[in-house]
């Protein structure tokens, strides 16, 4: 019995020493379940986007959804309008993100929804080292924007900051984007996503005109057309026909297809439609498919000064 008791005592002492060694080793070398994405790629099944990780990245959780990926619970969704898109993640912190994006279609656009920014902060987006746009993150720290600046292989950088106001921006700190629409595109119907202060230049009846996105509000957008200045509102799914030169024919049709994330998508089409005698005699130059009653939004009094002919 004494001999057995001695063996039990030795075993208990060994167990105590093992527990002490294990406890110390856990303090010195914490046990983690970090997942590495070095030299790996992730592909959401319902997109044509592949996310590539060449450098060393480690996360405690990785989730691939049908249209996005989640890294430590922070979502990244980048969807391309046509073709395939490879996105190589170069930097990925709360204060700085840098992606190398390569698309198979040089004219494709890509919709970005990226998490893990500080909430409600101005984020400057640079393309190949040059300031391209400024967007404010939402209350959850997500940044949403559409890149439409043309593709080859580009570097997009995102970090908090502000842009200097410019005389053509129409809004302090916002970059103006200018686009040209050919007569053929206008005749076929030209669809474009636009932001506040952006402009479309086009030719119509041998004259040069500019369409300006003055304001984007929660439920309507305010637009000005120059050279003959005409300012009007559009609400979602509304079409307005406009007689630009006052000759009794509607020259232009503008349709508001979508309005979200401080962006609007419009379809602008050249037309040649005779105005009814009643409308023409009353001096009416704009016709809408939606009643302009007391519930229709009023045009804001302050106007952007932008768009020179």
C-alpha cells in the first residue's frame, strides 16, 4: 500500500508540473486559429470577380458569399458590369486600402461596396496615384462607389481625407466628372450613372449643350440643361420631354432609372416630337409622365455654378 501511495504521489506531481508548463507555454505562445490567405484567391460564385492575395494576410474568420467576401466580418463586394475582374489586395487596414484591379473589358464599370472604414468619414479615392473621387462612408463604415474611369491595370487607393474645392466642382471637395455623348449614342438612348456636379456634353440640332446634375436628394434629382438654361426635377421612374430651342418640338427625353448611394442613373435620348397646340400656346417646354401636383418636390433655390459652354 505504501508503495502504491508513492506511485500516486509521483504521478500527481508530474501532472502539476505538466499543467504549469502548459500554462507558461500558453502565455508565451498564445494559441490562435488565424487563417492565412497568402498566395490565395477567393471567388464569389455569382460574380465575375476574383480576389487575389499575394502578400501575407491573416484573418480569424474568412467567409465567401455568393456576391462578396467577408474578412473578420468586414465585407468586400466588387461587381463588374461586363467581362472578368481580378482584384489583387495590396493593403487592407481601416485607414488605408490599396487594390490592383485588372479587367478583361477596358470599358467596364465596377460597383464597389467595401467595409472596415471609420464611420461617416470623407474618403479620398485615388486612381494610379491621382485623386479621382471623394465619397463619405456610411454609419456602418462602408464605402460605396462605382468606378467608371476605364480599365487596363489600375491601382485604386482609399484613405480618409479631403479634396480642395475647385471652381468647376459645384460642391466643395467634390470632383466634377465630365462626359461626352455622341449624336449616335444620343439617338439610340445613352444610359449613364452620375454623381452630384457631374456633366454630360452633347450636340443637338447643330448646337452644343450641357446637362448638369445639380442636386441628388433622397427622392429626387435636380438637373439643369444649358445653353438655353432649363432647370427641372426628376423623381424615380419619371420621364421628362424637353423642347430645348422653343421651336414647338420636344428634342430630348430624360428618364430617371435609379437613385441610390448619392448616384443617379439616367437615360437621355434625342427625339423629335411635335408639342400639342395647347401646350405650345401656353409656352410649355417640358412634359412629364408623372403629375406635377402639390406632392411633387420643388426645385432647390441654390444652384450649382458649373458647366461652361
